[in-house]
């Protein structure tokens, strides 16, 4: 796949689970989607050597799950995937992430590159390629990314809920609701995905950086405290619903 004369071995490369580089900066997260384990492994090593945090997925299901969980900064997607082809996987990923997606394929460039770019891909890399080309293209795509402006707020008129992100203010039917920082953070997470369910592990990862039994217990406490401020009857919630063994959901339709 790669044309380098002497690719580095795993022992030669500094592989670390730390999210920070030597300068204390957060490493860009790259999700590599390819059914070939050797290809995923080598690309992870190359990217990690160059200061990225690489994670692999070998089918469309794992790709969607890891994209939702990790929120990658860029995705490298193999075009010739089994079961669900790269184009279909691209559409699935676009439903949950706005991260740039780069197709990587051994297919003839003239045949597939135009379609990939028309579909909305950010780049198309043809196998075989040099490791330097891979790193340079990923960096170029990241440089060209315009930082997404955080949504200033959410308005759900059917339930009378308004959330001002910048002012950190919440009102329900015109009445201001005073929330503690963790309560506000939980409500913001649910509002961003409303009315969809948000898995427990995604919420705990955003609030505390990791999912654990202890953090899930804290989440349960915060959710109940938030219900006491939003619900007429906290024991019979109609806004903040707990889908047992699945996650929490903000119901925004009366």
C-alpha cells in the first residue's frame, strides 16, 4: 500500500494514549476506517509519529460508533469496504459528524475521485501513497477547516424552553431557571442532540472525560437535580427522560 522504502516499525514509533503532544497541545484525532487491519495499524503508526491521535475502525458499524464517541477532527475512509461500501458509510457518518472526510482507495482515481468530491468528500488519496503524502494531505485538510461557530442558543417553542449558551441562562415558559454548572452542561449536551437519545457513555465522556461506574452515578444525581428544576413532577418526567440502560433524552415536542 505504501511506497516508502523503509517504513518504521511499531518499536521505533512513540505510541501513546495521551491526548496531548510534547507542547501540551491537544493532538488532532484521526479516525481510520478500513477493513484491512494491517493498513489501519500502519496508518495509525505513521499518523502518531507525526503528532496525531489515530484510532481505527474496520467496518461501517464501528466507524459510526467511534465517530459519535470520539468526535474525530478528520476521517480517513476506505472506498472499497465490504458489506457497506465507502459511499454509503460516508452518508452514515455525515449524519453524525461534520468532520472532514478523506477517501483513501486503490480504485482508479479517474473513475472515483470526481464522484467522491461531488459527494462532499474533502480529499481523495490513491493507494499506494507515501507516508509523507498522507500526513501532508491530512494537515492541509485540517488547515482549511473553518472552525465551527458554537451555536449561541436553543429555542424549543413547543415546550417553552430557551437556552442561551453564551449567557448560560435557561428559561422555561418565560421563567428563568438557575442551574449549576454541571446541570447546565448536561442540558446543553441533550439540547444539541434533541430529541434523540444520548448514550450514557457519551454524556459522561463529555462531562468528565471518561465513562465509569462512578461517573454514571454522578450523572444520575445531576439528571435528577435538573429534573427538579424543569419538571412539574420530577418522578414522572416529561422533558428529561431516562431511557433505561440506554441514555437520556430531551423531549422537545409537546
